[in-house]
C-alpha cells in the first residue's frame, strides 16, 4: 500500500480521497488549512486528516517525507509551493491546475528531479489533452485541432445559465488570463471570452469561447505540426456576454475577490451537472483530407453512498488514473510527464479512467 497526500479538502479533494481510499491500494492523508473543511470531507473511505498551513514550507515538506506522491487539489496559486515541497521531500507530484504560469513553474522544478512531475491531470487540461493527442496521431499531416469542454448544470435556471460546479478561483482565473493558440501555424496569445461560437449537440444549443489554460502543453508539443489549435469552454448561450459585462464593463477583472464573493453568494452550487467533451481533428491521411471527432457526455452519479457531480467524477478520475498508472510503472518515474505522453486506451482501461466511459459511470472499486 502506497502512502499519498491530497492537498485540499474541497469537492475535488473529497472525490480523490474517496477514489483512492476506497480502492484498497493507497493510504490517504488529506491536508487542508481549515479544520472545519476537513470535518466536512465527503468520503466514506478511511483516511487521515491533517489541518496544516501549506504556506509554511517546512511543515509541508515534513508531511511529504517518505510519501509516494502528493496530489494537489488546492487553488492554482498554491501550485508552486506544493511542487517545491514535493521536490524537496522526494515525492511524486501531480496537480489539476489550468494556470499557465503555475505550469511553467512546475516544468522548471521537474528539470533534474528524481521523481515524476505531472501537472494538469484533470479534465481540461488533462483528459481532453490525452484525447486530442490520440486523435492527432491518426493523421499524416495535421490541419486543425479544436478542443471544447464544459461543466454545465443539467437544469440552468438563472440569467448566467450556470451553476458553480468547481473552484470559483479557477473559473475566474480562466476567464481573466490570456489564452494560448496556434493560428495559421503561429503561436498566438488570444483574449479570454472572445471568439464566440455556437454549435448544437444532441439537439441542444451551446456557445463556446476562449478561456485560459485548457490546452495544457499542446501548443509546445504540436508547434510546427498543426495549422490551427485552440481550446474553448462550453456554456449555454448568453453566458459569455454577462461575464464580459461583469469583468470588463464593471471592472471586476481587477477586483477578483469581490467577484468571487458575489458569485459564491448568488450562484448556487449544483450536483446535477453534465460534463461535455468535444474534440475535432482534421488533416491528411493517405492522401485524403479526413476528420475525426470525439464527443462524450458524463453525468453526475452516486459514488461512495452519495451523489457526486460530473465535474468531481471526471476531474478526480483523471488524476487518480494517472497516479495509478505511475504507481504501476506504466509512466516514467522521474522528470516532467505531459498529458499527451499518456496513451488514451491505457488511460480508459484504468479503473479510475473508466469514469469517462460513454455510459454513466459506476462506482470505482479495486
């Protein structure tokens, strides 16, 4: 049994602890600075809880000593602190961050590391990167890679057509920070909430727009190999216009703590959600222009005796699958591991990766 640490006792941290603690192969310690948050941890698995301030580097390093791995489910701004502690303690490091600057810091720390550093192991970036890389490998020459992901309420009932389903800090960050894309073969920086498009899937109309971080490291990996590469977040129509008014016209982009307070006190959390993954790749194969598409919807489901949201299931399932593959020796044991280095079929064959199956996910067991 391998000892692992999960930093963050929120919705995603709870789901990670449930998956890993319930499978019988991991001894799980969950760290959070809030004892109250730890007391509300939503897991039926036997785990250890530690209240600790991770900004105190020495304390975190001591907690990570002799541990197999640390999994960060903390806000993006804690990424570097946790990664530095992992390197110092000699623990493998995995995170869920969508933040571009944080990932660059992790890549720097991975250089010369004795353990594996695997950033962006969630949904987007994460699983969508694995899917896009797999589809791209089917072509002799790439034209366009379009990646779309959304975590949406099944029953939208407010003007935003949205409910909080994961980190509010994360949502605000991806709506505010610059985005990466490849346009006509050139790496570009694009603006969030721009390049709005609409599309239908299963008879439902959606919109999609630029957000930061969803591409992971694909821009670097596919540079010089693809004509156009972009990532956009899926929402119901009308969402982007309201968020642009809040962020730009009311200048809440510069007052993110106020925006967070408004959203968390006005927009309810829901567990009745759906995650949409939609990837389209086109290019040349055997002299013909071809296109392949991966489309999937994952819904909330009961796991561990309680209903879990689709974003909890998919995000936690992603990082747990990667940890499992690392533990089994299916991934390199040192240095930086990109999501596109992970094979799709191996991921989907993993007991935690199976939550991305086309049918509604069942509880994950050993």
